[in-house]
C-alpha cells in the first residue's frame, strides 16, 4: 500500500509538471546596436505580451538562453522545453528608432507567420513589443505594414527571406451561418414574427468589412382568429460596416441593402400577395472575437422597405396599401406606416360597404 501511494504521488507530480510546461518558447533576441540587457528587456516584454494574448505558458528568453547556448539550435531548444512552437526575434537600432521583427515557427522549424514593427525610441519599445506579440499570436498583419510571403528559410538563417519582395498580407475572411429574429411592425396591424437562417460572409481589413449573404425567413404559426399577417421568403444582403475601436472586442456600425422575394398571407390565410421587394438597413453590433478566424458577434438591425408588395384591405378596417412602408430587423423592429382609408364598395352604391377581401387596384 505504501508503494502504491508513493507511485501515485510521483505520477501526480509528473502530470502537474507537464501541465505547467511552456507551449511556446521565445528564443534570445538577436540585437544589432543594442546591449545584451536591452535585448533581454525586449524579449521579456514580448514574451509577457504573447502570453497575455494566447493565455498560455510561454518560456521567456532568460529560460531559453542557457539551453540555446548549449544546443545552438532553436528547434532543439524548443523540444527540450517541451514547447510545440517557438519565436525568434531580432531588434535593430538606427539612431533613436528601434525596429523589432519576429518569426513564429512550429517545433519542427516550419514558418507560421512573420511580422515587423518599429518604435520611435527605446521608451516606446513596450508598445512595439505588444503590437508584435498581438500580430504573431493571431497571425494578423500590423496596420500599414507589409510582410514577406511565408517561406521556410535555410537552416540557421531565419531572416533569409526578409530581402524578398514584400506582399501585403490579407485580413482573414469570415464565412459562416447567421441566424436572427424578424419582427415586422406597422401602425394598426399585427404580424407574425419570423425566423431567418442564412449564409453570411465578411471580407475586409481589421478596421472595416464588406458583408454579403443569402438566406430564407419563415413566419411563426399564428392561432386562428389572431388577425396576424404572415410574411416570409428568400433574401440577399449586401452592406458594409466599420469598427469604432481597435480592441479585440469592438462595436461597429454599418448599412446595406437587402433585395427579397416575399410572400404575405392575410389573417387566417384569407388572401396573399407575393413579389419582389427591397429594403435598406442600418445596423449596430459588437464583435467578440475580432482577431479570431471564428467570429462571434451580435447586432441590432432596422430595415426600411423602399419597394413593397401590393397589399389587401378588408371590410371596415384600415389596412396597408402598396405604398405603405414598414420596417423589420433581425432581433428588433421599428416601423413607419401610412394607413389609407378603405375605398367604397367596388361596383356597389355610394356609401355601401365592400364584402370579402379585395385588393386595391392601382
């Protein structure tokens, strides 16, 4: 029994040690016109920022320096530390300006991403290290920077590809599924809510994006006698938005246009109307994972019809005409409507009331 508990204790210590092992190793900074102490500070600032970005264990240059001095190999150093990736940094000072470049590798030496930034002086090096860490952590380009296309440099020459012709890195596109609720509203009328499901794509830079999509919306079922108008159909969207901050969790504002093929049924399915419609919309939203390839966001949208359907009228009530406009949105609705007086009975005596459900002929 005593040996069993001893074995379990040793196993627990091994597992705890493995859990605390660094996943990324930052190699000692290669400095030009900088002292060894200044290079150590740059490496420490970068490693701390990189760990904050990915919330993972990072081996700092002070940990990797003695191992690297012995192995003379970055992959061997990362392997000895149990890291799955490593980062090599170079800092160059010309006058007061300091340029810091970094390359992120797998443990086998395959390049994942490279980036470069600059500080006006050593006093601003912390902000530059933070920008570089953010770029390498999420594999996103730094604003107004160009980078060489990823290519594995020769062994021992991590910066060999630096002299190649730079190309502008693209901010990754986001393609996925978008769902929503639509609540149409018009004065004096009630509508059944709709549920939508669509393909949605976003392309652009880190500061703004163009959005496009196509999908369908179906109305919820209404109880008999509810007098709810039911609408639904297929639609497309094309718009654009811009972010209001540079943070990873950022609000945005945008606008666009949405052509639709819509079907509207009267209360209890008494009559219907169908055809092509079009809305313009404005939206406000917030993105929770701006710098991730998996974008999670929520938004509030208000739409205004600029092309509507020919609608119908019933006896004794003010209903919508084909010039009425009403707004819907995914999640919440505001509405604008101009109800028209019911016309006299078609073909009947003056003052008579129409019977049944009739369309307005224009």
